């Protein structure tokens, strides 16, 4: 079977299309209707999947029955049929990309040891890796911050960047966008995405929908450009780039109808936080969401991308927008060639993929929003779906403080405040922690509960959108004119998703105003949104620590899970860029900015948010300054990098030369002793519980992320290898070293293991000794005694970022199975991809009904036979007193392909064995 030509074509769909004198061949959905029936009202996202099946029909992985199942979906609006999806390309960022390339390098070595040519391990689909996750906000608030942070980034990550440069020359179909360029999703939206892909095959040029999978959850941002794609784990992405299809059930598709327009003063961020809240309540986990309705007519791609970006936050696989005039307008603005625009429109119209006014597809379910009802909002304090109206921020935070408990269960709301002046608008009578006094650069300050210590314009969600970025700049301009300044305890930063943002802020003259408020450029990358917020000023950290203060960050990001932004910041609020600026001026979230002043002008008069907020006309006038030549200039040499990047020397070798001295890149043990056939799988006997966890345990809790301290297992390891704490860097930057990562698995400072009372952080009880210790240390003791391990959890296990190390680390700790009430899609898949069995409690049974304390042993029967999707297994719990209880568990191996991968010990093990056989 060719990559772009069906070998069967049961419905005789191969057609041709002339565009500007060039002939394109394609597999026609309208022609398929002759055999499948009317597909016109099929959701656009499923039309893309149907075209993929038409193009790859081979009688083996894609059969006629799969196409018939797509047609049947229109009658049933759901399906239990498994299909094989082959995306056109793969997108990676460097945190997930480095371990991906490490795995490829290890696979090459395994192939060489098997006596085959290591060069058979190569991406078969185009792969773009964008280095965007490594820059940290070490320096901020001055004109040299960007230069200084990039210099530190290059020094810190020299080993990783040398390794990626090696991968760039060693592998075919593999491109690297160097650091300091932009966030992968924004680069994808502004440059890499084509909407319609084309490829030469057998002397013909084939056209087909641009599709992808990415190693970051927010790959879905590209759905705003009519491109179907979503985030997968690094493990699954590696398999896709090596020619393995993405195995999936035909999804349910929830239609989200949008009508009306946003009111004056309401932003796309407010809209997406409302959409996220609505879809979370609806329940769309594992489903496609597709947007439709007349509200799309005037919704620009930048706003669509903002909504699509947060599909992981509302729980969907994707948030798809069909192709229409807005798609073409955006592609023209961002500098795509006119021929490509003509191809996109001609192909989309020919295939029925072009959105027509009034067209309403058939969906599994629907919901509707009149955009005129959206109000100014934030989300927090620790989940992106927990929207709080701006007018309710003060009461929301006060309620949070009234119900908060300290480490030992003491109520925190009875501690009296110290004397002194609070920030403007804060109610002195509110009972809270003791406020703390400090001094920064000779200026005394007082830190109260709710103090905004981080205000960051960051992340792909919003920095891709000129309207909200210009709004932030316009608020800064008006604030400067009135003599307002940012509160001294606020760490401010501006980290755009691409260089184009700084170009248009400069042309609009708004960069100086942002600089004057401390929102200087700190880097082009994710920064605060992924935990790369850098250290707080020492005086601020001291004040937080001494007062055990509940303080806040406000960021224009998409993730605010516990412990993610900064370990000392307990509440984190997602907001639009203009609101980030506003809260930096106010200095505290315990304010109702719709009524209370956020500061005083140079004459001592109160200044309200409404005094600073720009009109839609002002924003529109500023957005008009965004020009096509900005995009063409910044993306002209996107893969080249600066002199420092170009000066990195790398060996010209097929197989990587591993260094024992490296603390960033180590040869992973996954393929050691790999035989031609997998070992037999045994039942799990007398396993101990490594961790007993509650609901909504995220991959941030499981997978190492952000900074870590010297007294952690990872910190001790690095110090033993000569690395000083100041040079630890982040967990994410060390994902190429399994020794660091396995020590950081389940080590999040906010994780709560129910085996321990009142203890936060990555600890457990080693049951044989009764000793409390770090989870890593306990796992190593169990491994030494050949004791299998399981993890028990509640609902929504593994929500959040698509972190492959959440699964890799789990496996390396010796965990054989995870038993939970429900799973997030990507993490479930990743566990299987690493040979860890995901099991699900039946309805009405959970860790509480079984009265688990962690002292029990667990046995699971049914693994030693033929592994099948969705099979029932038997779990026996043996309690401390010797009594037992049994229950059935459902295997969450959902597809036949997943069963094959699990039998092989993981997806990559299967791929290597297949490639060795074929060589």
C-alpha cells in the first residue's frame, strides 16, 4: 500500500482537480456517496476521517466495512467500530521531542545489535519539532531580560540541543525549529499548517486534508484552521511517525452551535472559558467537538484557534472548525502562497468540506451559546474549567480562604492581619493569614492573601490572538498615561508565541507601554504556563513562606493545575492578556474590578478598570496594523536559528554516541534484552499498592514537571553526579534522562497519597517496614524484593498534558497495573504503550467501598490468557487481617491494536520487532 494511494478504492473515488494550471488527484467523498449514501450532513471532522480511510483502503488495516461504518454513523450517531487513522504529519515540542528522539536513537541501537542497518529507523511521515518549552523567566522587568534568558537557556540546555542537532542530521523527514522562534502551536498555525496537504506519488500529485498528531495536548489549536489534529503521548506519536496508524473508535461528535456576537469589552479568552465550562458540564471526554452556526461567519481564525486550543481543558479529543472564508483570510494574512489558498478553497468545495451558511450537520448531541451572553471571566484556582466571573473574583477568593485548611487541618481564616496599609480596594476587615512585610530594591511592601505575585502574558492560547494582545497593550498605554505602576511584588513577563507578536506591538507603539509596566519580552516560549516561571524575588518568597500565605498568579494560559505554575503559589487564575495587566496593577485578586479601583492616578484619584479598557474600535484599529510582511519576514528562515544554534557541533553518525557523563541524555533501558518475540504475560500476584490516589489526579501530579529541590530523589541524584542545585534546570528539560525522570514520577509537591494522613507530596508508606519515604525509594525497595506494584486511583485519572513520562515513569517504578474509576484518553493510551495495564472499577465499586488503606495486597487474574479489548478481569484484595474481597475489573485496552501493543510490552517494542522482521 502506498502512503497516498488506496490499493482497493472499492467505490472508485479517485478523481482529479485542476488548480491554477496544476492537476491534483484526490479521493472524492461525493463519489463515495454512490455506494455509501448521502454523506453531506456528516460532521466535517468525520468527513476528514472518511477521506483518510478512502485513501488508505488496503483490505487489511482499512476495509470496506470501515467505510460502511462511517456511513452507518449518520444513522446511529455513534459507533463502536475501530478504525485506523494515518495523519499526514507529526508535531513535537522539545520537552516531549527529546525523549522521542532518545527512543528513536535507542531503537537504532537495538536494530544494530540485531544485526540490521540502524538507518531503517526513520520517521516515515514529516516531523516538525519546535523548541519552545525550555526558556525560563529567570530575568524579567527590564530591556535585557530576553537576551539574558536566551543566553541562560542555551547554556543550560547545551547537551539537549547538541542531541537535537544530531537528530536533525541523522534522521530523514525530521526538522527542528530552533529556540527563540515561537511556541509550536503558534508556529503550526501561522506557518506549518496547510489545511490541504499535497504530495508527489507515482508521478502524480495527490491532495488531501492536512492532518496531524502532536506530542502536546494543545495540538488541537490547529483545528481553528480547519485542520484535524489532536495531542497524543510521545509514545503514540513515535509510533505514528514510524508508520503505525493511530487506532481509534469512530468518535461521537458533539456539535456546539454559536450565534450572536461578543459584547463590547468581552474577549475571546472570556468566550473560551465559557465554552470550556459548558463542555465540561456536558461531558465530552473522548469525543470530537465541532463548532457550527451563523456565529462563525464573523469569527476570525485567531478566535477559533483560542477555542480549539483548549479542547483538552474541556475534555474533548478535538475542537474542530470547518474551512470557510475566514480560513482563507487568515492564511492570506499569514503569508501563505496564493496557489495554496486556491487549492484549499477548490479542494474543500469539491469534497464538501467548505462550510456553507445555514448548513447544520448531524451530530451525536448538541449545545448552543449566544456569544452576546458571555461575560468577563477568569478560571481557577486550580482547574481551567472552573470559570469565575470577574465580578465574583473577590467573593470567590474569600470563600476559598474561609474553607482552606492548613497542613494539619487548622482553619486558616482565623489568623489576624498585621497592621499597615493594604493595596487599594482590599477589605481590611477580612480575616486571613497574617500579612507579611518585605523590602524590594529599597521599597517596602506588604504582602496580603490573594497577592498577585506572578502576572504573565504567556502561552499559545492567547498570544496567537492579535485582538487580546493589542488590548493588553492598550490597557498598558492608558495606565501609563494615568501614572499607574505595577505593584512591586508582582513578577511580570511577556512571552509571545511568535516573533510576529513583538513586531505588531512595536508597530502599534504599545511595546514601550508594556515595558514601562514591567511586561518586557522574556522569551518566545511557553514559560509560566508550563511551570517555567522562574524564581520569585527572594523577599517575596520569604514573605510567602513565613506567612504561609495563599497568593496568586494570573496568566493568559490554559493550565493552572496544582503545583504547576510555581510551587509556592497555591492559586492560579487563567485570564485574558488585558486582565493580566489589570491584575498586575491591582496587585491582588481579592478585588471586584467591576466596582473597585485597581489603583490611583498621579493626582491620587481612583482608577477603575472601565477607565482603562479599550473599545472594540480601538482594538480593531490596532489589529489593522498586523500585516502579511511581518509573517513572511519572521518565517523566512524559521529553521536556521541564530549564530549560537548554528555553531553547535554534532557527530555525523547513524547511531548516537551516548555519554555516561551526561545528566541530560541517557540510554533508556526500554529495549534492553529485546528478543524477537515478546515474553508471556503473567497474572499479578500479591502486589503492593504504591499509591492510593483520589479524583482528578493529573499528569502534572504523575509526571515530573517544573522545578525540583535538592532534597528530592532527583535532586540527590544530580548532586551525586556533580550538578549543583542552581543548575538543576527543570524536570521537563531532563526528560532525556530516565534516571532523573523515574525519580520524579509521582513526586509533585501537591499530590496526596491517601496511604498517609495529612501529607502532601510524593511520599508513600513502604508497607513491609511501615516506613514513610519518597515513592521512588519505596519502589526501588519493592523492586529489589521482586514485589509487583499497582496504583489505585479515583475518577479522571491522568487528565492534563499528554506526558509520555507519566506512563514511562510508572513502568520504570515497577507498576504493573493502574486501577481507577475512569481515565483521560491520552494517558490511558500511554500506559498501554508502555506495557502497563489500565483497569477500571465497575460502577458502584471504588477504593472507598473496598475500604482500601494501602496496607492490602492485590492480585489480578485473567492476564495470562489471550488479551482481548474490554475483557473482564478478577481482582482479589487481601486485607491486613487475612480476609479477602473480590471484584471484577474492566480492561481499558479498548482496541485490538492496543491488545497487540500490550502483549509486546509496549508499542515501540512491537514496532522494533516488526522492523527487524521486515529488514
